[in-house]
């Protein structure tokens, strides 16, 4: 039912919830992030990453059709306690040659810009804070001096 996707989502409180990616006017209030927003948010994030000449090569060979649901489960587990992610978020990053603090800074700036373009509120803030904390600890575990943003 393709038409249903363009309808505003109505929250329990009754307020119409228009998603920016689904045709909201520019400058319209942005809804807070919720679990069902994650696939669209992450699709936009990886589109942006794919246009960054420094980051794109790391993701070039990835099957996004498999990666995005996995990452959506990761974020749903961190932010909304969904409990569906059972992987090791750190391990794949050990195998990535040349991963330097500047790359984490670009990843974080892109993540923040994507969240800010679509969402505003406590869960959106929590997503950005968690990304910073995880990126910081990943860099320490990789033996890097974390980039301060
Ligand atoms: C420059 C920084 C980063 C780069 C280039 C990068 C790149 C990648 C790539 C290419 C994969 C796919 C690995 C594979 O399936 O073979 C991956 C997986 C993943 N990344 Fe990152 N990443 C970065 C930072 C981060 C950060 C900061 C987070 C968390 C906030 C994160 C969370 C994850 C997770 C959860 C997975 C999935 C692991 C799994 O398969 O279970 N990454 N990353």
C-alpha cells in the first residue's frame, strides 16, 4: 500500500506526525526520533556517507539491504530497548585499514547532520550523544587518540 506511507502518522496523543522525508514543508517542526523512523534515517545517513570521498570506500562493498536492518536493530536496542541486536558492534572496525580519528569526526558530523535534518527532541539528542560516546570508545579500543568535536 504505497499511498499509506505518505499519510501523516498520528501519535497516541492525536497530534499529526509528518515526517520530513515524507514531504513536510521546509522549516516545519521536526518530530522526535522514534523506532519506526530508524530505517529512513539510516538510509539517508548512508546516502550522505556514500557521497563523502573519505568514508565512501569503507561502505562501497556493503550490501545495504542487509546492513540497514542490522544497524536499525542496533539503534533500536540502544535507544528504545528493543533487544534485537546481538552482534559485536566493535569487531568489524578492527579490520578496516587506515581508520583514523578524522574519519570518526566525519562519520559523527554526518550522523548529527542527518539526525538534525529530520528530527528534534530527547530521543534525537540521545542518538547523537550515544554516537559520540560509542565513537569515542571505539577510537580508544583501536588505539587512536579520539578526535574532539
Ligand atoms: C569512520 C567511522 C566508521 C566507519 C568507516 C564504519 C564502517 C563500518 C562498516 C564498513 C561496517 C560493515 C562491516 C561489515 O559488515 O563487514 C560497519 C558496521 C557497523 N558499524 Fe561502523 N563504522 C564507523 C563508525 C561507527 C560508529 C561510530 C558506530 C556506532 C555508533 C558504528 C556502528 C556499527 C555497527 C553496529 C556495525 C554492525 C556490526 C555488525 O555487523 O553487527 N560504526 N561499520
